[in-house]
C-alpha cells in the first residue's frame, strides 16, 4: 500500500499545451515490481491522446505509438489499487524485429517476410520504447503513466530507427512510420472540395523537388495512399439508414471524438448536438484565449429543418473561423448552459489557463446569465443581423429617396438608444411618420415590432460590437450559405444526417483550407464555394482617402478594380447608409460605407462610434462606483493613504492633550501584510521602513496657515507627492507643480482658531471623507466644528484595525450614497460586497489594505470590455 499512497499523493500535471511530451512532465520514482523503481506521472485521463501525439512527434526520433494491449474492467467496489482500464502503448517500430537475425515473439511466428519491400518496409525493428496507461478506480479522471523504457533502442541497447540509427540511412526507418495529421487533413480537405488525386500528387512532388529531396515522413506521400482516401470519400454516404433519426444516431456514434455535447430526443425536448473537430478546438484555444467569441445563432431558419448556431473566433486578419456548431430543431429552446459548460470544460481540459475576454451575441433573448456564469466574461451584442434584414427590405420596398429617409431615421433611432437617449417610443413615432410606406411598414410591424422591446433593452444594457467584428461575422455567414446551401436536391435540407455529414466533411474542409498557407497553389481549381477574400472592413482599409469625394450630402467612392466606375453612398457617416454596389444591395455592410464612416469620423463631422462612447461611459461609471480591486480604484490611492494616515495620527485623549513641538513629532505609516500601525517619533528611528510617510502637525497653536493659503498635502503612490520632497521630508509650502495634470484635487484648510489639544485637520483629496464609530476604538471621536466655513473635519481617533479582503473575490461591489451623518459629519459613499462577505466598508481603509497586499497593480482584464474601439 505504500506504493499506492505514494502514487495517489502525486500532483496531477496538466501543461497548457495542445500536445504533451515526456519532457513537459515531472517524473517521480515509486516502488515497483521486483524491487524496481517505476518512473511515473499523473495527468488527466482526457489528455492521454495528447500525450501519445506529443511523444510521437519527438524531434530527435519521430515515430508513432500504437495500442499493443488493452484491458477494461467494469466498475467495482472502490479499491486503492483498482484499475478501470489498462492500455499498453508501444512504438510502431517494435516490439518485433523483422530485420535479419531479429527476434519475433512466439505469437507472431506466422509472419512471412515479403520478397519485395512494399507496403510497410522496415517498420518492425525491435524498438523497446513503450509506456503503460492506467485509469484508476480511486481517481477515474486521472491517468497513471508508467514510462520506464523511454529510449528508442533495441534489446542490445542500440538505436534501431530514426536519425541516430546509421543502418536506417536511406530507408523509411529514418522517419516516422505514418504521415502527420496536418498532411492527412490537407489531403482529405483537397479531395472533399474536388481537387483530383493527380493534381494533389503533382503539387506535392513539385514541393519536395524544390526543397532538394525528402526530409521527413510527409515528403514520402504515395499516390496509393491518396487514391485510397479518394475512393473512401467517393463510396461514403450520409444516409446510413432510411430513417433520418436512426441514421443521425449512427453518425453520432461513429464520430464521438467530434461530439462535445449531445442530448437525444425525448418526449418533451428535441435533440441538441454540439460538433467540434480537433482542428476547431485548436483554433478556439489559439485565437479565443483573451479574445472574443461570437455567435451566429440563426443560420438556415428558412431552408433547413434543423438550424445551425455557429461559434466564431477571429484570426490575426480578423476573419471569423467557426470553432463549433450547435444543431437543434428550429422550434426548440436550446439549453445554452448545458452545451456552454461542456464546451468550456473541453477547452479547459487542453489549456487550464484559457480565458475568454468577451462573448458577442446577436439575439437579445440569448441566455446572457449562462454566458457570464460559464465563461466569466463581458457580453456584447451585434446589430449586424437586424441591420442586414432591415436594409435588404428597404432596398426592395421603397424608392431611392424614401430609402434614404427611412434608413437615416432608423440609424438615428438606434444611435440614440445605444447612447441612452432614446426609448421604444422612437420606433412608435417612426411607424406613424412613415405609415404611408405600406410595403415596408407591414413587414416591419408584423416581423419586428413585437421584438423591438427586447432589442431596445439589449442595446441599452449591453455594449455594441464594432463594425469590424460585424463585417467579419457577416462575411462568415455568407461563406457558410454558399458552401452549405448549394444542393440541387432541396429535399436533403430536411434531413439531420445530411446536415451533420456535410458540416463535418465538405464545409469543414473549406474553412480548413482558408487557413492553409499553400492554398494559392490550387487557385486554378477554386470554385465559388472556395472563394475566400478580405472582409469589408479590410477592403475599406485599402481604399485611399483620395478616392472618396464628398458632395451634395452624399459620397462617391471610386472602384478599386475599375477606375472609371464610382459608387454613391447616401447618408454618409451612418451605419444605415445606402450604397448602390451589389454587396450593399443584398443588405450587407460594404467597404464603401465603412470607408466613408471612417473619413467622417476623422473629419469630426459625426460623433464617435457607439463602441467608443460606451467604453468611455463605462469608465465614468466605474469612476463613480469603482469595482473591487480594479484600475479605477488605484486612482483613489492618494485619498485612501491620506485618510489612513490621519487615522493613524489620531492618538488617544491623553497623548493628544500633550503639547508636542512639530519637529519632535512625526507619524510613520508602516504597511505590513496584515495591519497598519502608528509609530511615534519618540521611538527609535530604526523602526522606519522603506514604505513610510512623514508629515508634520497640520495645525498647532500660534502656527496656523493664513486664510486662503494651501495646506501641505501628501498624495502617496503612483498619483502624486504633494507637500513633501522626494526623500519624504515635509516641506513648508507646496507648489502647484507637484500635482499631475490629469488629477483633480480639492484641498481646503482649517483656520487658526482650532485648538491643538483636541483638533487635527483632515485633508480630503477628491472627496470629503467621514469616519464612523469603530468598536475597536478605545475612545470616541471628538470633534470641534466651531468654524463652519471650513470644509475640513477635525477628529481625534485611535488607529483602526484593517481587515484585508480576499483579492480573488469575483463578485461586484454595491456602492450607495448616504445622506445621514455621524456626529454631524456627512458620509459620502460606502462600498461593500454582497452579503456573507467579510469586507471593510470604508473605501479608504479598504484601498490601503489592498495596496498593502500588493494588489495595486493595473490589471488588464479589469479594463477589458471586449469592445473593439
């Protein structure tokens, strides 16, 4: 049992990489059989395939591991040493040795050497490299890896394949026994989109010759392999059974590796299927980490029986890549939380550090709470779909002059609603003013009026996605329409098995080839479905400003291909602009409209974008009610330290009543990890730490400030040092140069009439702070506010105990303004977390405590709103 105690006490290692190799893990030695030590490690069982791939892609000795033996046991009573599954992985160049004089296991004596080296020559060379994977009963989610023989050598201890084996030179044993996964996907994708076998082999052989001969296993691609893959694709069929439901279930069974979520049919609920291939998962991890994830939720609602929801990420060119498809009947309400949690867990299994910055929805009825609960990110809304449908209908139903008026009015309404300056009544006025346009208004009232309430609320509460993001989603939507809905027999659109088969084969191949760098080699074989260019946003960036001419309330944009042709853009500067190009006439957001919007903003003829406006508005809201542990709270650092400094300087009555000369008394604020304390200047000066603040008595008898003069203040941290030198020595006067230009500071001083025995001036920076009664105080707060023309408050108080809140708290704080007062001192603001949280209620003391804990640094994720400004 000591062996298993040692094994179960090992940490489960999960490196944040797509593939895991033995070099990425920390191996431990535990007692094994026959007094030997086993080299073991624990990883998540779901990542065993990643470990196998990582070991196969060894740069020093590329190979492939196959399952040599496997045993499964049914779940039994929990046992410390119980095994649910045992898998033995062996290098494909072993364990048998088919070389001359090699040893073949007794069970393989029926092997007859071939006369010609065809098929798989030199694949069995007696390699002893192997490892064992065990799924434990005690921890079913964990895999125990036993890797004792990790060298690719034969029984004599000599290299038997790879670059280190001199006898393998000139043979295929120099390389891995099979082609890479990347080449396999490339061949399958090219075959799915219609490229012939001969063309694939011709391009491949040309590339190998160009590099001077084969250098890896992929260079040894054979015509036979490609022909065999083409035959398998040609003979395959989506209709596995005459019954669509049975055929659909068989597809799900055969493609478990591509299914991340599946809920079968039931009496009350229809099915929901989530599809994600290994390549899509890799793209989601690569481009989704600290990035945006967008939803195209309503594809195929008119033609398909089962509509598709696409989840998209954006690559370096800001083009949308589908990373998952969710399929369900049109009439069903998708359990969004279920498939979101399954998708999130799938990604986190590969990369535990993966985090999403923002999720873009295109439907106001989307399950926003589920997104925030699962992904813990900001939620944005995209307006491209509703603009697309409105614009498409406007162009069909109205004359040009009326198109301009209607689109201009709709753009003005949406802009006002997003800027919190409009309500649902604007749409009601719009319907009344354009009631004579019966074609458009009948469509608008029947289709959109019932949904406008939800859209209005969503546009007010959720940030709006940028035009660049909308253009990328719109471009993907049109690509998917061309690549999927191109069947001559429209009856297949009613079958679920056809839909999942087409998405997993042909559609997936098109999007894979979009990211393939060598796709231009096959440009002459491109079809309409394969055509992939720049988004409208990227095309707009390539249009020079000299090609845009503003005149008579419209803009003329010269065509980039035909310089004699120009397109006219009406309502310039609005996202509801009208353009006479073919792309815009189909309801899309064209590059000419986007270019005109960009020029209008540069010239200042229109307001800033809604995304930028909402970003600034959010910053202002955070400034008034800052969330816990955020960047904006750091701007209040000077206020917090100033208040804490004054609290620490307030001694008990007896010490306060003692007259002390100003040069004899200094206050030292020492900020350790847990508490703040006061140290008298009469103590040994060695107690002064590197993090301290010195200040003199602000007021004493016979030595007050003149009326209207500024009292020396002190702002600590990254904001300002006011009233003291760089060495923290108090100065008599403070100049204006000590204040930063971007800081608004209000400072007022007390008059000479305050008595030194009971009074201390409290500087307030930015706000007036009041102090409440604390049970830890030895004496009560004493004040004298005889001079009511002064804005400062005088108080004598003992040091407060500081309670440090957890820096990992994720919940938002609730801020409220109090009108009541304590001892005549009004309270301005108190911030607290949700109930059941042990959090101090003084924002100043809390900020100082957070600074003491080292949490005053700027955190990027606190300011990441997910908008593209």
